[in-house]
């Protein structure tokens, strides 16, 4: 991997892993009896490692996937500031660290589910659009390479 791609892969790995880790954490916190802060850190670090490794293997695809989920999450969180009813990660950590499970389940309302589902829908739509544009760009690059190869072989024959 080139040096600039390594830097880009590192940034994408950290950001994508963080967002994926928070997403997984928000589901695990309701099911696991661990200490919430430790669970949060483990989710984040494991996801950063996984996303960084996958990014190292295939940068283009991971860039599309990660930017789709980050964009979808950002749009969803923007709506949560307008329409409210979305518990922040720090609220969930505080409630679960105090052992107040009933209070925590009060935070996870139908609004929360709607926000998560809308985040996933927007993310997959963004992914679809980006992959479609990426395939078209690759096709154009291939056509351009073929036409330049044809032009070069035409010059060498003369």
C-alpha cells in the first residue's frame, strides 16, 4: 500500500471502526452484563482493528462502505438533534453502569428503532449510489486505457 493510501486507510479504519463500534455497542449493552465502559472500549478497539485490516486489503470498497455508514450516521444524528428522543452513547453508559436496566430500556423507544432503521436505509442507499458511480468510473478508465493502447499501437505500426 502506498504511503498516502496507508494514511487514508488508517483514518478510514479509525473513523469507520469507531462508528461501527458505537453501533455494535448500542445493541450489546442491552444484552451483556459487562461493565459498560470496558465494553464500549473493547467494541471500539476491535472494530477499528477489523476495519483497518479490511481497508488494508481493499481500500476502494471499504472507502465506499465506511463513508456510506458515516454519512448515514451523520444524517441520522442530525435529525436526532432536531426531533430528539435518541439517547446518546454517554447516557446509555451512565444508565447501565449504575445498573438501572429498566431506565435504560425506557431510553430505547420506538424512536430509537426508527433512527437506527433510517440510518441503515440511508447508508445502503449511499453505498448503492457510490458503487454504481465507482463501477462507471472503472468502466470509463478501462475504455480510456483501451483507446490509448489502440492509439499507441497505431503509432508504432507506421
